[in-house]
C-alpha cells in the first residue's frame, strides 16, 4: 500500500496511533518520524535523542509518543506539535523497549542495565525499578488490565511482574536463547514470547505453564503480536519470514 521513505538508517520500531491515522517510527538515525498512514506523507521529524531510537509507542489517547534510545533515556513527545515534553533519565544503559500502561498513566521501559523501570508518565518521575533479570532486557509489555508487566531478556527468561508492587510474580523458563519479544493476548490469559533459534512459545499466565511451542521459524523470532480478537499470532523472524498462526 505504501512505502514510507524518510529515515537515513535502519528502522527498529513502528507503532500505530490508536485511531489508525498515523504511524510513528524510530531509527538508527536518532530520530522519530510521524507519518500520515493514508497518504504516506512525512508529517514530523522528532529530534532529541543522541543515540539510535530502538522503541516507539503511542499513548492510549493518541496525544503523546514515547521513545527509548541507546542514549539511555526515554523521551515523551507531544504527538500533535512534535515538541519534546520530558526526558526520562534513570537507566544506566541502552533502552531497548518502551510500553504505555493501558490507562496512559505509566510507562515501562526495559534496558541493557538488566532492569525494568516504571515511570509516572505525567511527571516523568521514576516510580519503581524492577530487578530480577540477570542480563539485558529486550522487551516489555503491559497486561490489558494494567495490573501486570511481562519482560523478556538475554537470560532466556520471561518474567511476570506485579505492576503495582513491583514484585516478581513468575519466571517462565522454556527458551534456550535470548527472548526478543513478549506480547499479551487481548484477554490477558496468555503470553507469547519469541526467542533465538526459531523458538516461539505460548504460556498460560496464571499457571506459568508452557501451553504451545510453535515450530516453523528457522532463525530467531524477533517480534510477536496478537490479533485484536486473540485468534491469531503473528511472528517476524531473522529467517526473513512473517508467519501467522491460528492459536484458538
């Protein structure tokens, strides 16, 4: 439908606005670009990071964008004007993943400093630092009800956290290589995680049980995403394929 050209280096992350009218993208060129999804027009180029932008995410109300960078910071942007509103400092290494809570009040970020941080999105204050991984955190994801967080890391594990207390609830062990991506099902009952060597697992969140191992990728699974109705799972891999799985 559209090929959006405007970045000068690798694009690491894309995110739709909640109303579906816009796209945001983060790049190795240290910028975030906001695009008109219908026309493909580049609307704004957001400059403020001093390292590659690894992750971008829209706030649930569509008014703001958050970006995480190798400069060890997060930036909150006004999506309409493109103004930089806040720079969140607290990580001591690259920020790999950012995620808004469903109610828009909080942000979570995963970093190479082996921690997950929960931030107050309005004030920019650091609320909690979640420690439990023994290696780089690659992906963070809020549960649909906002009560829990999931994180995947280079220690091959997925951890489920209580977002309110910051307590570690469960450590899900089953991958034999880096966990690159985690994603909750829309009903919050399941987690999908993608990892090295083509490993793709669906977990029961309550029990921590490994429900399904989806075999088909020949190289690392870099990204996983549920369909809005929860019937399908999409996975993107270093084997150059995207696969859609029926998971009912």
